[in-house]
C-alpha cells in the first residue's frame, strides 16, 4: 500500500520564472514541446513551448546528434545551465548538457505553427484545431477567455451570488421557437437547453442571486460570422432589484472587474495579441427607438425592421458609441415586446416595449437581459395572450405561484465577448471547437 | 441617454452582517421572502429568508394589519430599528416601522419548508424542487457544492492549469459503448458528450495543463441511488507527468484545498447540515487485486466479478479505509485493462492491468483517472486490437500523430462527491434538477 500526500513531481524551469534576480549559471531542468529547431551546424537552437511561453535551449553539435532525432513535435526534458541572452525569448536560454526525448510525433505537422501570425485560413485552422492552437497567438485568445469567465465568477462571488448547475436536457425550451435541438430521452421527447433561463429564475426564489457558466444550444439555421450552434453562456439572475438598471449596473461592474483582472494577470497574452482593452468608467444607455432614429439620422441609413435592430444598425450604433460617446460598449434598452420572450416585463408606461436591454460591444450584441415578470397572474396572462401551453413548464410556474421577488438577469455570449474584445471578425476564433451548421468535428 | 456606472441599489441589512459591534437601535432596511409568520395577537413575528440566513422582524398588531396580507411566500421590504434578541435567528430582530409588500404568492406552498429537516420524500421534494429548495438545509447542500467547484478551479488556477470549454455535441462518444444519447444535428447523426476526454487530451498538447467543469451525459439504463443521466464533471488533464501518481497527488491536494475553503468560507452551511468534513493529510492507495483480496478476506465476502469492483466491494473497501487506514478516501489503482477505455495506458510490467485509478469516498467511486497513452503508434495498435474505427476521431488522432507529452488526468462526479461528503444516501440530493430514467422535469 502507498500513501499519496500530494504532487511529488518537481516542475521544470519556465521562462515566466525568469526575473532580474535569477542567477546566471544556475543549473536548471526544463520540459516542453519542440516548437522550432534552428540548426546552425556547430550549435543547434531548440525552442521549447511551455504553457506560459517559449524557452530556448542551445545544443552543441555532437550533443544534439547523440540525443536521437529531435524534431518539431517532440517533447523533451532538458538539463543545463541558465544564461542571459538578449536575443532569446524572455532574455534567457539554457545551455543544454543532457536531454531526454519524452515522446516523438509520428508525422510532420500539417501546418506551420511557429510563425507569429498563422497564415492558414480559418477553415484550415479549425480542421486541424488541436495543432493550430499550438501557435502562441491562437492559444492566447483562450487564456483571455479564461480571464473573462474567471472575472465573471469572482466578481459575482464577491456580490453574494451562488453558482448553480442546471440541466441541459429538458422537456421544453426556454426561449421557444424552432431553434431547438431535439432528442429522444429514454423514448420520451426532450430538448437541449437554449439557455438556463427557467432554472436561474426558479433559483432566484432560493438563493436570491445566482449565476451559471455553461453550454447552451441553438439550432439556428444561420451560418454567419456571429453565430454558433453551441456556445458558452455566462448567465446571472438577481432578486430584489429596483429596476433593470440594477442588472445593467452589475454587468458594468463585472466588465470593469474583468478588464482589471486581465490587465493584471494576463498581460503577457494581451501583449502577444497586441490588444488594448477598453477602459470602462460608465456605459451609455440608449432607448431602442432613440438609437434606431439616431443612427438613421447620423449615418443616413433608413431604418427598415421596426421591431428589431439589424446587424448593420448594431454596427452603426457601435460606431456612434465610439465617435460620439467615447465608449466601446453601448446599452440599448426598451426593446419591443413583440421581439422579446414571454417572461420579459412589459414597460408599465408603454406596454409595446419591455424593461429589457442588450449590450453591444463594438457594434455586436454580446448580452441580452432585462427585468422579468415575477407575478404569477401577469405571467399566466402573457402566456395566454401568446397562445402558449403550460406543458413541461409546471415546475417553472410553480415557483411563481408560490411567490417570487422582483428580479432580472442577463446572459453573455462568452465567445462573442472574447472576439469583440480582441478585434477578431469571426466568433469561431473565440471558440476552441466551434459547432456550426457545417461543422461537427473535430 | 443615461450613463450606467454600476450598481446603485443599496442592499438591505442581512443577518450575516450582524456583529458584536452592530449598533442597537440602528435604523435598518431589510428585504426577504416571508419564511414564517407567527401571529401572537398583539405582536406578529415575520421571519424573512435571505440568501445567507433568516432575519426576524416584529410587527405591532395594527401595523401588521394595515400592511395588507403578509403571508408565507410574500416578498417584503421592511424598515425599522435593529435590536438584540437572543431568541431570534442570529441574535437580532428588526422592530418594524414600515413595510412594503414587493410580491405575493398566488397560492399556498405545496409542502412546508420552514422545518429544520423536511419530512417529505425525495420524490416529492424533487417534484416541487423550486419550492423545496427554499428550505434552509435543502439549499445549503448546494452552497457546499459551490465551494467544491470553486476549490477545484482555484486550486488548479494556482497550479497553472488553463480552463477550457469543449463541445457537448459531437460526432463520437469518448467512452464508447451503448450509453450515448443520440440526436440529429442538421440531418447528421450526432451524440452528446459522455465526457470531455478527447478534448482535454487534445488541449494538453496546447496548454500542458487544462481543466473543465461542465455537464456530461450518460444514457445508462440504471436507476440507482448512485446514477444520474446528466451530471457535472470536474475534469483535469496534465502533461509531463512522471507517473499516474502525479495525477493522484493533484487530486489529494485539491481535496485538501477544498476542505480548507469550505471550513473557512462555508462554515454556516456546514453547521446547518451538521457536517464534519474529513481531514485529509494523505490518501492510501491499494492495488485493485490487493483491495479485492483484502475485503474478501477481512469481511468474508467472496469476490465474484474478476475485472471490476462491485458496489458492495467498494462499500467494504470504504469500511476498511475507515476501520484500518483511518481514511475516508481510498485510491484503487491498476484496474484491469479489459474494463478501461482504449486510451488508458497499460502497465508496462503487466499489460493485463492499466496505470489507472479510481478514488472512493466513503465507499463510493467519485473519480476515475489515470495515465493515458501518448504515443500515436501505441494508440493505433490498441484501437485496432479492440476493433475500433477511426471515424469521427480524426481530430483526436491528429493531436497524437503530431506529438503529445506523457500525460494523465481524471474526472470527478460533482454530485457524488457532494453527497458523499454530506452523508446523503442518494446522489439526487446533490443535484438541483436531477435527470434519471424517469425524470425529465422540472
């Protein structure tokens, strides 16, 4: 019998550990994947890829040749001495004295990954995702994405929100409509969750404030730069609000918190991506009808769809935000009731509109939110007016029948937020393994 | 146009803010749901439920009657003065001066929630989940669950792991077998992920160390106390390991970290649940064959299934751990190759066994993990020997063809870990909205 007390493995030296005080000539050991080999004859530079950057090792010719076949895609363990070297990544390299080849690839890489910017098309990069993500810039986006999710959770924990995990297989879709993936669940008809909407509302009656970060599924038949059929949604829902502005306030504070976290702990990746994050002090909020009129006047684009914002209008609002309001983010409030789900609270001052909002980031919608109906009678009336059946919603409706506080919430599309912040033009760049109408693998 | 700068709402007084220094007679405002009303005639006690506990308000008869109908399930905003009161929850109450009824229920609650322990059966509590979770003990379990997930992430962040989000809809199941939910994805056959196994391995080639916390789906046709058809899996995968003991070491450290976090930040809930968390210094590890023999000898139960542990055997190993090893946790290592998936690394010393492990918590398996095959040729050989097709796995196999470091990982069933720590006897007690063969709602 053994006793496991913890990790016993000693991790090797990483380039991020290099500081002003690191000793020249220190004996070190480093592990990593061979990212690049530059053979100058008498010496060979072998650059290792580690989770936080590259580290250069230098081999004398005979030692390199004696080691076995060291090539791109091998993983190595190298022993040697550290020395400062201005021209190496991170300003240091390891003069290799001993090497162990931990593993070797069975074939060359299908596309070059050691360039600063990959030239391969998005389709090619997605086809070979496990390889293309080994490029430093490609992978750096997902470190930024980590920072966003982490910021979301940490900020909400600090505000007394409870994290929940709600089922993705259910009897009925929260948003309704045709965009639902269907499956057979032990011979019963079932659907994949379009959002955790019903569940997070039900949980407001339990924990007052809740959030969830998880996958949602939309069987939308668009293949655009902005749509994914499966994406990660950052959802929150909070009780005892005075108005939807409390929800918008939480989102503003989360974004400020996340930008600070990224600048503090993900600066290496931001630099690599050449990304300047927006500074957020406050976020302007325009009414839907006001925004629609504004961009049509300012940019001379006649408004067509009266009940919704077309992608081009959103883009112009983004431009207006930048040019006139000095903000990368713009809230749009009071969307028409017709285009919002049944649970949205109508504006008591004009029931054609709802107490709901979207948040645009650089001209693309990244959030939908608002105040919800909390009164059972009001909810039933709205469902009736829309000809909705209660089937599969009994548990949701029971929460309201038994009393719910005034509440509201929002959902943020993580991939969209990621690419909008990084200035990428396709949401797939912000998803490790995108699912769209044509793509089910890898 | 408005400017949103942050949350402007002032949250009311909560019982958790009550400290030694809180001023007697302080004017306060508090919000909450009416948890209990005790009408003594001249005075009425109205106990409000808030996210972190109960707070008692006291009304004079006339003020109570003038307020409108205050009953269980209403949500209120109460203004008054704070006074110490030994007999009230938290040692304080609010002498109410003004009240606003924020919302009222449409019907009485279908089951009583204000008892310390709910008497209703599990089935009844699950049928009325949004209501039964309003009971303080019922909801407290999910605060503990939050602490476990939070501890998992925070510990792994500190160890250089990157958080990933991988697709739940795919072309092929990672674990194989018949336990797969199938769906039609734009007229193509697709499946729901049984685990993020393939993706987390692929991402080891990118980030060296990764983790994911998300739903997984198993179409298992068992309806037992230990099975859910959808559950939350805490997954990690790490490269450059020396052996599977590095993975077991990480799990041991995570558990220690999580127990500390829970004791520090979730003590109110632990107390409410009357739960003593295990103290973990180290975790004993027994070999599969050794453990099998041991419990058969010590407890006189003949071993039947030679390649797997039966639930009763796991339970006896748990008992052995408690009685002889002083540990609530026991690792079982070297499971037979026959019962492990193709990607498990066979033991080079005896290929009938694998370098894999389970972790039992109080006699129930909560984790499966191990070292994985990282060599492309070895992987292909094992697939061939099992008659597996490469279809739908091209992206996975490409990662290996292009080189992967030695690696291993594990998956933890969050709901099982929760109930095992809390001493509940059904995994459904650790799931907000369980999905099993008979349950698709609420």
